[in-house]
C-alpha cells in the first residue's frame, strides 16, 4: 500500500519514524513517502491509500484536504504541542483520530508515540553520571531565550551543579541521554513535562507570563491529568524559589520519591504499551477491510 506521512515539525518527524518502522513490519509491500514539499500537489498526484498526519491543531487543514479528495486519513493529534490547550477535534469528521494523551481520564484509545521512542532509545548505553547535573528541557523553539536566561542566572548562583539547556525537538536521542544523566530537570512546556516523566527525571515546571500571550503551562500537565499537585509550578522570574525547589528535588528523598511514584501513576494512565505497533496493525487492518 502507498502511505503519505506528513509531520508538522521536526519533533513530529522523529515521532513518525517509529510509526513508519511498524508499518514496514506489517506491510511488506509498503511504499512510504515522507513530508513532501507540497502536500496538496502530492495528494493530487500520488493518490495515497492512506495519509498519516502527525501534528497539532495547525495540521487540521491538511486532514481536511484529504477528506475533500476522499483520501483515507489517520490523524495523530499531538495535544501536548497545542498552544492554549486547544483540543477540539469536532471539526474533523474522520474515522481514525489518535491523541497522544487521554482527552478524558476514562479514555484508553490514546497513542503516545514518545513512549515508544524513549523505550527504543533507552536500549543505548550512556556514560555514568560523574557530577550533579540538572537539565532544562523545552520543545518549543520559542522558549530558547527563556531557557538561555534561566541557564545563565541559575548557573551563576549554583557553581556546584552542572546545568544545561536542551531543545528536545532537535534530537530526542540527545534529550533522552541528557535525562538519563540528570539528577533533576526543569520543564518549560507541557511536552517536556511528560518527557521528564517518561525518562524518570524528577522535574520542576517553569512558566512565563506575558501581557501579549496566554501561557498554557502555568500548571504542569501531570498535575492536571492526575488531579493533584505533584510537580511544583514556578514563575520564571522567581529565580530564588526555583533554586530552592531544585535543591528540594535533589536532596529531599521523600519529596523525590513522591514525584517518582506520581510518574508511575501517569504512565499507568497514559500507558507504556507498544503504541506504534498496535496503531500500525489497526490501521492496516482497517484499510484491508475497506478494500
């Protein structure tokens, strides 16, 4: 079968690789085209058996294009990347929609591709930790300035701790390696909060208020999903409070154990099963049935 996979961003492209790998496993006659420069013309020209879109609500228009052309479409909605917590899927009347995390606490149909990627990358060997290390994680390139400022300010006040800032979207492999080396982390967005949980790196959530832009990160997504306050939420300009909270994570073993226990609860809610494999098998069976 012919598949056209469109990933909204570099981060989504990294998540799509694990899905493509599983499609190849189940469909030996596969033909997969990734991220064409012009999606509209490619839909018209190649007429794929299935369009797979991995992205946030920004990608709704691509899904609708496929629907108008009567091309089967599967949408992997990355709600953690949606700004302002937009999760309205009602405008998409297609049969196969998967969300990354449960939309409702009772929802079990989510497909969290990041879990598969982390599991695969954790098979690699990493250098043994030699010093206390804290990573600042962000997945939105727009947070780079905030990350750099935080790194500069807290590094000055804590020379005994090795701080670093990483854009998770650039390389999940490097981000997982950093999480495995780190004793704690600072998450600057919702995706990074859940990334920290799945890499078992106890974290603090940092958010930034703006007169011009509403933040959707004032409360860590982990707290919202589990309905309790586990991860501390610190305003970016409260450097002293942030440092105190980081030291609490590093040295208060009971507090850290509470975070790790909540991480396990989160994984039980979202899941750790081979998401990509199950989704690929279901999608291929769905196409075969319709044909």
